[in-house]
C-alpha cells in the first residue's frame, strides 16, 4: 500500500466515524450501518472486522471441564472432561444409606472415560475463557429490528451497544494499521494535522 494514501484513509475514517455516531444518536440505523460498513471497507482486508455471531461465539465461549479423580489417579496427571460430555444427575440414597446418613440426595456426574461416578460437590471444575470479548477482530451479527414499543426501546439499547463494540474494534484495527504502516519513524506530521481539521499537504 502506498503510504501517501494513509492520510486520506485517516481523514475518511474520521468522517465515517462521525457519521456513524451522529446517525446512532438520531436512531438512523440504516445510515449508521452504512457508515460502519464504510469504515470497515476503508481498512485493507487483513485488518477488516468480521461480522459473524457464529465466529464470535466460537472465539468467546467458555470451556468448562470436570476433573475425574479416577482417571487422574490412573494416569498420574489431571484428566479433564468437557462438561458437554458429562451426564449430571441426582443420586437418591437407598434405604440403608437413608437410615445411616439421612435422606439427602446428592448431585453426581459420570465420567464417560472410566464410567465412575463422582460427587459434583467434591469435583474440581475448571472454567477457561478462551478470549476477551474485545479486540478479537470479530463482532456478532447486529441485533434485529423489533416491533412493539418495549421491543423498540430494547432494540435501541442493543443496537447502540453493538455499534460501540463494532466502533471499538474498528478503531483498534485502524490503530494497528497505522502502527504497521506508518509508525516507523516516518512522516508523522500528516497524521497529527488531521485531527486539527487541516487539509492534507
Ligand atoms: Zn474418569
């Protein structure tokens, strides 16, 4: 990319950003989406923000695992089982147990690898968040338009939240693009002029 284009992109970026925020405030969501798409389109392909709920969920989901004591003892290192693979159920005491220990049921889970049953209460549960939801270059699909007064109020809140998330991602990608292409001790003067509202040289 020829570097001379960067100040132009920067100027257009600021213009579209102001348009997007202005349209958001006017609840003119068609123009807001248009300006946000415009912002995204200014960035070279490798910096563009991907709009996909499926991809967003994949990147931000939590992984929950249960540690199986039996498998761990056998293997000599922690064996974690994904929550999705585990069957959790309540175990009711039989007559004798009820007599000896009282009548409380217990929540247990069954390890699919070794078939042994463990008390949920005594289980080491690990929760791993794969990524922070910000600056992953992916946002979910924008919220859908709703009908009805209450739904519209709710939609306003959701669409604003989404727009700010998109804007933050775009700003982050723009900053990265600037860093990668411009911040090598070269002509920084151009960049600073733009926020001051001056014309490009
Ligand atoms: Zn096991």
